[in-house]
C-alpha cells in the first residue's frame, strides 16, 4: 500500500441490545453487561471468528470512574481475545460515530483489517458520587493516621454531605439543558408544535412497522426475554401527542414535550468493519462502504443542536453530491424540534448554502431516537448498522447519517454501495 492511498472500509453488520427506558426493563444490567452483549452479539450475527478482530473502539458518555477504560473490560468480558487493541471514547451523542471513525482510520491506513466499534449507556445505573466537600472529608477520613484523627474527620460530616451529587444534563458552558436550548432554537426557526408532534408520530409508526416486519429486530441480540425495543408506542396518535404538556418551557409558548423528545435510554450497539479485501476473503458481502465523515463544532449561541445544518451541506459539497443523489437519510432525533430546525436550515441555507428540501419518505424510514430510544454513546453504531442494512435491502447507492451532539457538535457520515 502506498503512503497516499487509503483502503476501502466496509460495514459488514452489527448488533445491539434492545433499547429500554431508563429505570425499566434493563435496569438490572450494568453498562459493562450491555456493552459486552452488543459485541458478542455482533460477532455472532456477522458470524466471524473473534480471533480475526484487530481493534475495538467503544464509548460511553456516563463514565464510571471504577471502569475508566471500558473498552478494555469489554475486551476481557467478551469473546474477543486479550490481544485486541482496545480504545475507550467519550464524545457526547456522537460517541458511537467517533468510535467508528477510530476503527475506520486504523483500517483505511493499514493498521488493522477488522474492527468493532460501538457504545453503551446504562442510564439506570450511573455511578453514585458525592459533592466535593463530602468527598474531601471522606478522603481525609481514609488518610487519617490515628483513630483520634479519624474521629475528628468523621465529626465534620453533616446530613447534607450524604446527599449524592445529582447528575444533570445541563451544558457546562451555558447552564442550559439540551431541551432548553432546543426550545430557544424552535422559536428562532419558527417550528410549530404540530410539526414536532408529526415528526414524533412518524418515528413511532415507522419504528413499529420495521419491528413487525423484522427489519429492526434482525439487528437485536436477544437479552433475557427481550428481543425488541421497549419504547416504541404503536398506539400513539397525533391527538395523544397534542395533549402532552411542555417540559422545558412550561409557559404557553413551550412546545417540547416528553412525546416529541428522545427518552433517557439504556442500551448498547456495535458495528463490524473490515477492509474490502478481507471481507471478500472471508466470504462476507459488504452492506455498504464508508465514504466520508464531516465533524463540526459551532457556537452554542447559534443553536446547541444545529450542527447538522453545517455538517451535511459540507459533506455533500466535499463529495460533489446534491441532496437529490441521496437515497436514504438517517437523522438522529434528539428532539423533533431539532430535526425540523436542521431540515429548515438545509432548505433555506444557513451557515452553508442551501441544499434543498428533504423528501420525508426517505428520512428515518425505520423510525429513529424518539421511538427507538437514545442511549447516548450507542446511537451512532445503531444508526450506522440500520442504514447500512436498509441500503443493502433496497440496493441503493448513497446514504447519509446526521447526528447532533451536546457541546454544540455534530457529525455527518456518507455511506456508499458501489
């Protein structure tokens, strides 16, 4: 291989756990349990010998301090041999695609032939931590050299110190949650409550259809008694969604509800990547090839989750493509309002030239995060596997992935069948 030539990277398949609402059916499984299950499930579904895997890149957003190198522990727990290179990543909602990029880079540059990438969240089981003042007293107590010193340290405790530190999803840079930011965005872009509820409704309808016909369940590695996603509401309706109260802006102008927002979710997903030559050698038919990525960061004041409005136009321009060339678009649904705002940015032009109006018939054809769920770090691998499978089923040429992330980031990813 010449220094300037990169190898084609194929998506061979993937697997994931069922997704479930935090605190519900999967609460008995740790993040490590879920992650290991997704990796073993991918190995089994793709039917590869784990000994051929060169690299594992795996991520999480809710990091457990007791397991800081999660990927390596997944390596030990799973069917993978101990000599597999393991990398742990955390990159907010785009963690899954960042893991895929890590493996992609290793394969494209000839450092690996086969890799697995993915991510996990167990929102039911976040590590319990204490406020800084309490932590200092605990440390002082553990370092005390005498019984008397230990008693003096213990005497500093007050009832307030035993209240665990509360996890929040507010942005450190702004103090606002993603939902609060999105409420600002939908007002700026003139997105109605009705449009948001319509997007949410279509997500559930499409996800239910894809579950019943087996397209979504084919990606799921049964976990216990669960073999399908547990958040999809086949009986929802526009009327039912319209009755829900706003949760981020409770005034009359609020439009984001529990129904048109993605839920806190437990779950894990993994995707298997190979060189084109290795896939042929092993008799695997690639579902699709990864053609390109564009990662962006924007100022939160421009709209925390508006990164796709920049990333996708740049991706198309860099690859000499028009929106009309894309056969399927998978857009992560953090909130229906975020989806609608970014679609409007593509249509009208924003920080990049307009690319046109998206045909809703090719958007999230199997539902997305509002219906299926959004375990932060798992979403990228889930969407990648879903899109690659659907592209192969339809035998279409181009597919685009769009994911916004906390911290005002985003990724756009181009898949191709050739």
